[in-house]
């Protein structure tokens, strides 16, 4: 679904992501890292909101993004939830999700049913006709998730999707993401290590703009030496990964190791 090849990204000459390599296909991939690690910058680049330093550093669905036509074709297949997002406060939940689907060029004959399905998945059916301005923070977050997953995009990118969700809603979202990951590439970032372990078949630890770990939850937990901070082996393995050296370049056709 996506291939990152020596990706570098920054703002005002300040490097944020540096020489990053990663290859992902169908399934769920969790991105962990402390504040300032570069997670949101990386996700914005994968979502084509920010451009990499060179077009050849990012390939989506097997193609580079050299032209506007290639970029537009890729965006039709991407659902994206940023960490914070603007929204028309007078729009209802249904209006908002349908509008986002229209922007992604979902066929007009499919928009209504796809929006209703997405709204149901995030358990907002009862609030579907409420204006966004009347939603609680958790409800607004779920509306954002609904627009990102509407019509089951091939690549779904979620930045801190569980922010503001209560424990029951988080459990429900885990199942939704597991279902989506059967046919799509789901990339999500979060500070909640345990959430990632319940959803993602693979995960990465990003620190100072570079991947320090990429593998399974079991492999991350295996980094636990018993001396790191954390309440579980997975949390201690995450802490240990922050001190690991940056990963080597990904082998041709493979996943970064």
C-alpha cells in the first residue's frame, strides 16, 4: 500500500523526520513515540498533506507522486484523521461525513449509504442529525473517525484516534479498526501502547524523527530487560526502544528492520 524510501521532512529548515524507511501492506500498523517524535509530521506526509523533500521518497499504491493526476488518484483512496481538525459547526454529523466523502470523490450514488454505515460504526447514529457544534469532545472525535473510514478507503491514517474516547468506545473502535485492517492498510498513532497491541499486527517506535523499532507486539515486549519504566513488558519494551539506534534501511521489497 505504501513505501517510504529515505523520507526526510521538516519545517523552516528544521528536520523532523530523517532518512526513514518503511513498507506497509494490508493490516494495521501502530506508530508509537513521545511528543515531538515526528509522528504527526510523518502521518501528514503519508496522507499527502505535506510533501516529502523529494517525490521519490514516497510511493502510494505502487506509484510515486510526481504529478497532480497521481496525487489526486492517491487521495481518492486515503482516509485521514488529523490530531485536530476544522469543521463547519453548523453541519450535522451526516452532512459532515457526506461532505468529506464527496471531497474524496466517493461516487455520488454510494455516499449516503457509506456515510450512514460509517456513522453507525462509530455509534453516532442517534446523533447523526445534530450540528457538530452540539457534540461533546468524544462525539466530535468519533465524527472525525467516521469521515476517515467512510467507504472503506484502501489507506486509513488516524492520528491519536482514541483521544477523548471513554473505555467502552475505545474497545469498540479497536474492533472497527481490526475489521477495516482485513482489507485496508490502517496506520494509527497513539500514546496508548496497550491500544496498539490490541489492534495492530505490527508497530513502530519513532523517536527524534527516526524509527527505533519495527515489528510485532511480542518483539517489542521482548526488549524488556526489567530495568525500564512501565507497568507491562510492552511498555518497558517501548521505553527500551527509545534508546535503540535508528533502524537500517529497508531491504528491497521488504519491511524496514
